[in-house]
C-alpha cells in the first residue's frame, strides 16, 4: 500500500466502522418497529378486497412511505452520522488522525447513505410485496422517486448533523412539522420541501393510472412541476447540501 492510497484506505475503513456503529444503534430498533407496524397495516389493508395500484399509491405509498417512513429512515442515519460521534465525544479523536477532513466527511456520509437506501428501498419492496399485484406495479414505476428523495434527505440531515449537536431532534421537527405543514398548503410555498418534488415524480410516473393529488387538492391548487424538473431539483438539492456540509465540516473546530 503506497502512502498516496492510505487516506482512501482509511476512508473505506471509516465507512465500514460507521456502518457497524449505526446499524447497532437504537435507530435500527426504531426503524424495525416502524417498518413492522407499516407491514401489519398493509396486510390488513390488502386483505379486505382486491386493490388497485391507484389505491396503493394514494392510501399507502404517499401517506405511509413517502411522507413518513422515507424521511424517518433517512433521519435515523443521516442525522446521527456525525452528531452521534459528537455526543459520544469521539469526533475529536477522529479529527486528529492523518485522514483529510473531506475524506472523513465522505466516509460518514457514504455510510449514512448506504444504510438509508437499504431501508427506504428495502421497505418499499417489502410493502409492495405485501400489497400484492398493485404493489408490484407501484414498485416498477416509482422506485426512482424514492431513490432521489433518499439522496436529498440524507444530504440535508447529514448537513444538520455537522452543524448541530442535537441534529436528530431538529431533523425530526423539520420532518414532522415543516414538511407536513407546508405540504398541505395550496400554492407554491410547498416547493421548498423535498416531499413536494418526490410527489411530482410519483404523479407523473403514475399519470396513466389516474394518480394525482389527493385530499381534495386539484392540480391547479397543487401546482406540480414536471418530472424532469423534479429530478433536476432533487439532484441539485442533494449536491448543494452535500457540498455545504463538507465545507462546514472542514472549517469548523469541534471541541
């Protein structure tokens, strides 16, 4: 191993170490419980009668997975990646190692993203499998929206983890209050939320199934953007939050 490769080797080791620490944390227990309750709810929902893909999207995918489970899974790992080390007072020891700060940040971000993707995409597959044929049709159509939303949420929550010691609480307030409150408001104010662009992708992908805004909101009130615009925004948001988090992590002095 040449000296030039040692920082990258340490980054890989840090990613694996962070993966193990996050996987053994209480966040995993919370995620398992939430997924278990969601699976039971979908089983009860699917047993009543034959369901359609439109019903699955409007009654399960949007309210249960996209608006609740997805951000919570990302919150559990994205917000705890750096702030967990700060609470345990191990971050300072990590920063005095020869590893460059950008690689430390990348290693921790990578671990949080991998675990979050495993939960968001895995839970989507499980719920679709439990829901039957209606669920499998939804999995085929809507997995790209879940993937991009996960990327954006993890980047945001990882940035919060770098800035705030109690990042999990702040991220929880953002998820349950800000995203929920703004998401039901008419007009363009909801466009500051990640869930809005995720729903726009779902509505466009499910247009042939008659899927659109629910809860009495017409397209004229929801004011959706095109799927291409939603993709660009989610990628740009993820990249911006990632770079902002790296910049802040490299400049800040942690004590």
